[in-house]
C-alpha cells in the first residue's frame, strides 16, 4: 500500500500536472494585465476628451461676448436674399440660435488645443523619433481646419443655399425658412468641411510614421473618389450634382495633395535607436536586408 500511495503522490505533482495548473493561472494573469492596459487607455481617452471639452467651454465663454456679431455673420448668407424671411416658432429658440453660432466659433477657436489632445492620445503608441512631428501636425491641422471653415462659409454654403432659394422663388413659393433648420445646416456644413480639410495633415503624419505610402494611396484613388461623393451626398442639402461637387471636389483635390505629401515626406516606419526603445535583432536584420 505504501509504494502505491507514494507513486500516486508523485504522479499528482508531475510536471504535466503542474503545467495544467500553472498555464490557466498565467493566462488569467495575462488577461488581467490586458484588462488593466485597456482600462488605462480608456482613462487616457477620458482625460483627453475632458481637456478638449474644457478648451471648447473656455473658448465658448470668450466667444459669447460677441454672440450677436457671430449671429449676424452666420445669418449673412441667407439675409443676402431679400426674398427670404427667417422665422421662429418659439420665442426661446433665439437663445439656442446664439448658442449654436457661438459653439461653432468656439470649436474653431479651440481647435489647436483639441488637435493637441488628439496627438497626445496617440503619441504613446509612436516611436520617439515619430513624436517630433507633433508641432507640424498641430499647426498644419489647425490652419487646414480654419481653411475648411472659410471655404464652407464663403463658397460652398452660400452657393448651395443660393441654388435652393432661387429654385424656391422660381417655383413661385415664398421662402419662409425656419431659423433653427438654417443654423443646423450651417453648423453641420461648416464643421464637416473643417474636418474634411484635415486630410493632408493626417496623411502627412501617417506617411511620416510609415503607415501609408503614396503608392498605396494611388491604388485606392477610385475608393477615395467614391467615398468623397458619398460624404458630399450626406452633407450637401441638395441633390444637385454641381453643388455636390462643391463638397466632393475639395475632398478629391485634398486627397491628391495628400498623395503628393506622402510621396515627398513618406518613409518606412522603423524603430528608434533610443535606449528605452532598443531594436531587436530580428528588426535589425530585416532592416539590413531591406
């Protein structure tokens, strides 16, 4: 009886039994570490969003002083047509209209801070030599965002609006436009085109860190044109193809500019030689062979 008990005890603590117990424990620890990393990313995202919201709120407070002037600027495209009358169904809507135009101005004013927060969120996933593109990205993206808003205000939005209003007048209908709907349209087109104008800045960063190439962008030109037309159809308030081109045209042109940017500034993504981010032998050999 004793030898058999000793044998069974030895089998119970065999290496195979140890692996059966240890591997699930290690897997559980690894899952817990991954969950902690995921939670840390969520916490970082929450922090960046809060900073962005705070910047927009501060900019909103500064712009609120000029709310009446901003309202006049935003309503100027429709007031240019003497046949149009803006209407409100509820007296309290005048406050929300001033809030909306002030919010648009605040978003553009706070855009450098918001773009900086976006860069800080993705920066930990970049190599050290890739993080030096923070200033070029923030500056170029901020300028392009303002250019997109200016393009929407001075060209795209007035032309689309003029087409619709002339069509209404030609149909012998008195255009009494709901002010809330008008300013919602103004908000969506202006901000949307500001975002669209970010294409070259985003491509610049992605090409510098090696995630996209000019050859790859050329390969997907047809997809980009189709995507531009779809986005223009969603943004443009009319089904007229000429007005759709006012939105899709700049997107396609900016994509072409992005191809040129990727061709001029793009490079293959390699790891930094810094002490805290050493290259592995495999990476070194693959870079030598390439």
